């Protein structure tokens, strides 16, 4: 069975069956229809409008009133006032939109030997079939070096290629025209103007334009190039896209394919996961396409190779939708066919955007993490304005959504999520994570002001509760609700567990960054070192850290979600926010906090017993939870549940509808099942199921300068290779047995018999 291939015996029936390609800026979905092909296209900066100032001018003066109402238990009045005084004006940010479609008419109706496939190892989509004694082949990829969608159509047999190409977009376009005898273009001059352009080249037949159609006839091969330029990046977007395609069309297809493959594989080949199934399983699935194998799994059969493909598909998606210089992966990565997508296909930052990047550093993709920091920098000045205008605080704040423009004002009229103020703080946790893996001091210097301002806002916004603890109000435990002892239903509250866990994580990161930069300032010769290290803020952060409420255990044995033992009204809620400290946080671990770990297990059991994990991203989060708790069987059960209950035919995650976070979160969870690193201890197979007897995992990045690979055969650890950039000591933990070893700089082949 060929590795890294998703293949199908039928064309896509709808968008959820189509196959994605992308390079971070450009995205496309290939349907593979023989007669009338549709290629839906995206460009990451095509959003619905300009930047806005949505900060509510009445927020600041009403904030103390709302806080007092919550403290008094008058939740209904507090929540009504919040809807009026703390909502954005208007309530909605901008949304991400489709760039349109490429329509290709062939006249090929009754075809045989049909096959379409996505090769994950070289990021190409190929469609092939026979029609009237001729084999027709289509190849598609989006090149990062050439920054263009490339398509080659080939016929092998008596029939030639007779193709007609047309560009379209639902209702929103201002001009559709042909130019230069070989190109067709679509222009939109609305909120963010842009131009789509398709150009034909390398054709041994005839190319002509008729009306708004690009027509190819009597050819055995033709190469098409497609690009989009927008006013977000280019003032002269129409002329720029034309000039770019004129330059690209002089390049040979094979040369373009080689450079594309080399660039893509520089990421894809950094790691590998190999799962070895039983021989009878291989024989049964080898003749089934990907869709049939997925349906077979839903009937209760195992398919380790499909799980392996699913893991690599997640890696493929991040490489394809988050590259340096592009926007970060949004709710759908980069692939969206709607003008009004679910939740605006924005950046939802009360878990979803963060989840997109959980495996970026672990799989040695630090470059793919960079677009998230570009967005944070765009958010910074917007969030400073929101902090001052709405809350009367210095520093930086963002709520549970942001958009292309870095909007930080509250989104929606949604009490369980809108008025939560820790979205920016959560994103800032990625700053220290990236630094820990890269030790890039210039990056830390650049990003520290944002980390510092996130802390500054929180130190000013916190209030003291009746016990002298520092809490946030109003806040919410995204996105759950409770019943107050007085009978009122609450969404907003004064303090919750997730808030304290995020703040504790953030403040520790700030302290680490502060002392790192303080040391660097005294030793580093760097003219760019212009960061102001605020000693007064550092003292405030230390004070806040000492006064944050601890994570507590409810009388029912679970982790307490709110500061009081309220009655929880959605026992199977998709968000399990109060386990943030377990994952992605670091505050709950089996070895250091066994009582909290046991309470976390009970929390998960209770949620799942009442229908939790019913959305794709939630199920992915649960995999990571169980892995951190060392529960391999339960982690694997949820991996299979994600594939069988929340995965579309093209392997996209199904919320429903499609959201990409489940794809990315599950890759992180599988990594956590095989490797975990904390407190200078590398855990080997800490949550691996008995069912899988053979696995090879190559290229796990534990932390800066330490990469791990292992092979596990017939239920035993057979090889462990640790590559270190420096001499160092490390503790290894395998099946709860630990040993400390010294690594030398370079490759270390560890003797697996060292474990007692």
C-alpha cells in the first residue's frame, strides 16, 4: 500500500468531498469532476470590509455597575446591562470570504477508470480517467516558491483537449474580462478589492479568448496558472497579478513542480509516523479508497494506516495554510467556499486558533507558527485602544474573536463567550512557547511588549473578592452556564478556574521572559534591544500570582469550574475550559498534582457520560487531556471517535460544519500519546494503547536543541535516538520507570535496556 496517498474512485459530490491545496496565501479545493470541473479558490486576505472602531463608548462608566450586580447575584440585570454596555458597536467583525470558482468544461461525460488522489508527500492533487479511448490526466499544486496555482491537463490517446475556462464569484464581482489572448480575469472593487486571473501557457494546441471564456482546443497538453492579488497587500493589484503571471508562464512545468516539491518536503520530511497494522487488515483495506475506508471504520473495523494518513493530513494542512508572511490559519485554515461562512471563518481565540498551532513547535515547524505572531502584532495597538476605551486600563486586551484587522472589541451578543477578556492573553502564551523551542532572542525582544501589555491589562483589571483573592469580573467560563443559588441562570460570573489558570501561565511566562531579557540586556550586544523592562509591573505580576485562586476540587470530585459550587446546566458541554491547566497548560500533571489529576479524570468522565466530545475540536482536545493523564486506551478511543464521528470524506474535521482545529488538535494529541516533555523529563509512550504493537515516530522536537525518534515493536521499545545541540543531562520516563542519562552534542543512540 502506497504511503501518504488519499485516493477516491469518484469525483467530489460537494465541497466536503473536494481535496485541498494551498501555500498559506492561496488555497484551492479540487472537485475532480470530469465534465464540468469546479475549483473553488481562496486568498487569505479576502475579507468582508475595512477596519472598524467597535469599542463601546459606554462600557467604562457601566463596568462598576455590572460588577456590583454580579457580586450581588443579580445576574439577569447584570447580563442585560452587559449586552447593552459591553457589546461591540456594531457587534460583528469582518468575515473571511471565498474568492470564487474556476469552472472548466470538457465535454467528457461517460468516463471509466476514474481516480483522484492527494499525495501528502509532495502536495499534489491528480485526477485521471479514460474517455473514448483516451487517458486524461490533471495535475494541481500551489507553489510557494512561484506563489501560484499550477494546473496541467494532458491527454494520451486519439482525443485531444478541448477545454473552456470561466471565472465566477457569487454576486460580488465588478468586472469579468479576457486579456492578452491567453488570460481571463475577475475584478472586485468592494471592501478589499482584488483580481483573480487565469493564464494558459505551454500549449501544443490553440489558445483563444471568447467573451469571458478562455478556450483551449486541439491540444495534448496545456498548463494553466492562477493567481489572486488584493489591495490588502498591493495597491496595484490588477497590474501586479498580470505581471506575475506573465513572469511565471515562462517557467517549465517540471521546473515548477521540482521547486514546489523541494520547498514542501523541507517541512513534510522533518518527521514521520509509521503505524504497522496486521497483515489481514492491510489485505482488506488495500483495495478500498479513502472514503470507503472511513466508512469501514465507522462500522467498527480498525484501520491503522488510515489513522497514519489522518496524522499526516493534519501536517499537510498546516504546511499548506500557514506560511511566513501569510495570515494564520483561521477557523477553516484557508479553505472557505462561502460569502457568509459559519462564525465568519474568523480567528476564534477562546481555543480554536490556539489549537491550530498546538503541534507547530513539537513537530519542528517554528516557521509555520510565525503568522500567528504577525496577527498578534496587528492586534496589539487595537487591543490597547479597547483596554483604554472600554475598561479604563492600560495594556492590551482581546476577547474571544479577532479578524484580518486585529479587531479586539467584543464579538456577537453571546453571553457565554463574548465578554471574556482573555483571548489575547491566551495567544500570548505562544510567544514564550516559540522562544523556548527556538531561543530566538530577537523574536522575544520584538514580542515582549505585547506579552508585557497583556499582563499590564490584567493587573489593572483584576478586583479583590471577599477572600482577598484577585479575580476578573465580569468574565465567563467559555462557553458554559450555571444556576445561581437564587435560581437565576448565569453565563457571566466573578472569577472562574480557566481565568486563573491562564493568568498563572501568562504571569509565569512573563517572569521568565523578563529575567531572560534582563540577562540579555547586560550581555547582548544588539542595537535593536529597545525593550523597556518594567520593574514596577513585575512586582504587580508577582503580587497577582500570589493572590490568584488555586485550582480547586468540587465536592463531587471534579475540577471546580467556577469560584463557587454552582449547579452546572450543560453536563456534556463541548468546552471543558476548567481543564486548561491540564492541557495546553502545565499546572496539572500526574506526577506533581495527583489529586488534581484524579479530579481531572472525573471531570472528563462526567462530561463524556453526558454526551461531551460531540464536536470535532472538542474531541481533539479530549485526546490531549487523556494523553496528559497517561490514559492511552482512553486517548485512543477518542482518536477513533474523532475519525468515525467527526470526520468528513476528505478527512476534514467536522464540527459540524467543517472546522480545521480538530485536524490540528488531534495531531497534537497523537504526539502527546507518544512523547511528552516537561521539567527536563522526556516521557516515552506515556499514553500509548495496548492495541497498537508497532510504531515508529521520527523527528519529535522536545524543546530547544533536543529531537527524539523511537521505534516500538511487538509491544516493546526497540530504539530511541536523541539528537542534542549541546551536552546535557535528561531524565527519561518509560512505563513509569525513570533513568537520568547524559547526552553529548550530536546523535545519541540510547540503549533501551537501561530502564530498570
